[in-house]
């Protein structure tokens, strides 16, 4: 494990940058990004000599497909406890998991479809220890994704066997209702979901486009209209990313639902397999003659190379500050993780950015309190610049004390705890 001594971001997220220049509905090419090699901690999650692949992550939990038992099973590693758990034990193939909170979903072949790649969607609830079969139709259901109570997948029940056409379906765990999301006779597949919004790859216009359905409004929207192919969409909040071959080999593009702006994220057209979490986009990149993991931070405009090992690293997934992927450096495929970190001065600035954001959304209800918090942070940053670590720590402790006194009267408990945890992380690093 390679460790660089810096400050973990923890729950703190940099304030989102606003796209003030890109016109709505028009592609905007970002300025040449800053570039750096990531500072952080890389950790091998699996060490078994069999193949582990198709990782997904939610908070402290990582899931993947694991072939150590001769078939494919779903395994999980909990970063908080350090415990690895085998989730499935059926001798059939279970693969392509996703996770949200306590719930894990996957494609499962245990019910004896005559076609070896056909299956059902299953779920395991970590809170209850109960495994549930989500789909029972004899046709193919595969590649599930989950967000909260909702599971989406690609479903072939409306077409004859061997026809490569699917629809997107959804199951709501809160209501017990299954819903067909797409009805167009062309193929829809590779679905992802975040909250009320479902995105997928769609072939109704003959080329591949990205479409979205909003469960809150009941409206379906075509996101991309370029005549070349767009695929593999992922969504986080208002932002949708995908791989796009309009410039030749694939680039990564993004559409912001809040602004209507489309942005080209990568300038090197040898990329694929994007994922997004908040301000951060990750993908597989071949610019160096081998497969690496890269990241772009929308808040800072910085592109970062995450992996440098000459073996292949592919299929990244991201949740907050953590990136996971499968890695062939040991001769098989293992799951690795990278945790992003900040230097102390950068972490203090990130806390200040969050104070600004909390003042805007009224999590900090008084301008004077926000100003006093920023003053403590400026004092800490100035002290660090002079090399006075003791004064920086005193200023951060005053910041924590002020935040604590104003919860819940002037600062919401959730916002206050985030600020306290972030400041304490800086103190811990400075005093270690």
C-alpha cells in the first residue's frame, strides 16, 4: 500500500463550479485542464489469485464479481470494518453487481435459463440479511443499477429469443411495483439511476443516443442528438456522463441538466467506461499505451492520472473520495481502490468553500456567523503559510468550537458535523 501523508476529504465535497459561460444545449469545450498525478492512498482490496472484476462502491462498501469458487459470486469488502464477505453461495453464475447503502443487486443465472447468459435480478439487504429475487419473467434481465429504493435493468421479455433488443424496467422496493420505463421497439440498454432520473443507451434513431426518464415528471428526454454514437451513460445529481465517438475514438462528454450545457471532458480520444460522483468523473484511458484510470474534477478543472502501473487498470467506479477498478498487475484481475486526499492548506480552502455553499443554501443561517468561520480558517491558513502549526491548530479548534455552539440554532446539524469532521481531520494530521 503506497501512502502519502495528506488530509482525507472524508465527507467534505468541494463546492460545485457553475458553468457561467456555456450556452444552454451547446457543446462547451473546457479550457486546457490543469494536470497532476494524484496524491492519495492506493490499496489492494482483493488478493485471491482468481479473477475479481466489475467493482461497484457505495460509501464504505465495495462489491465485485469473484471467480474464486469456480463460478462467479458476489463478494463485498467493508472499509469500515476491514471484513470481506461472500454475498452469494449458489453454484450458478452471479455477476455485475451494484450497491446503494445496504442493498446489493446483481444478475443471477440460478434459475436455469436455456441460454447461458440469461438471468434474473436478485438483491441482498445487508441490514436484514435477506436475499430477494426481484424478477421472475423467464426472459433475460441483466445489468442492474440501484439508487435508494429503485432498481433498474435491461429486460428482453418483449422480444423473441436471440433478438438483441431490450427495454428498461424498474422495480420500486417501497411500493413493490414493477414498471416498464421504455416502450420504443428499438433497443434500450445499459441503464443507470440517481434519485428520480434514469438514463440509458438507446438505438431508436439508428445510431446510439443517451435518453433520460424523470420519474417525478413522467417525461422522457433525448439527451444527445449528435449522429455518431454515444453510450455507457452514468448519472450523479444533475450531471450525466457518457462515452462519445463523434471525434473518432471515444471521448467522455457530460450534460448538465441544471444548465442545459454539454461539455467535452477529455481531449485525448482513447477513453471509455466513465463513472461520476458529485464533481468527479473517472474513466479508463489508453493515452499511455496501456489502460489507466484518470479523473477530472469539475470543481477545480483538474485532470488527474490515478494509476501508473504498466499493467491494465479498467472499469472504474467512484463514490465520494474513493475510486475502485479491476487491476491486472498481479497476473490476474484484482480489485484496487484509490482514496483521494488534500494537503492541509488545500483542505482548509475546501472547508471555506463549503462554508460559502452552506451560507448560500441556508445551512448556515446567518451571514455574520459565516464570516466569523471564514476568519478562523484564514487565520489557520496564514499560520500554515508562516510555518506556525500550533497557531493553525488553535485557529481550527476555535472554528470547531464556534460551529458547535451554533448547532442547531444557526447551523444545521448535518452541515455542522461535516465542518467539524473536516476541521478535525486537518488538526489530526497537523498534530500527528
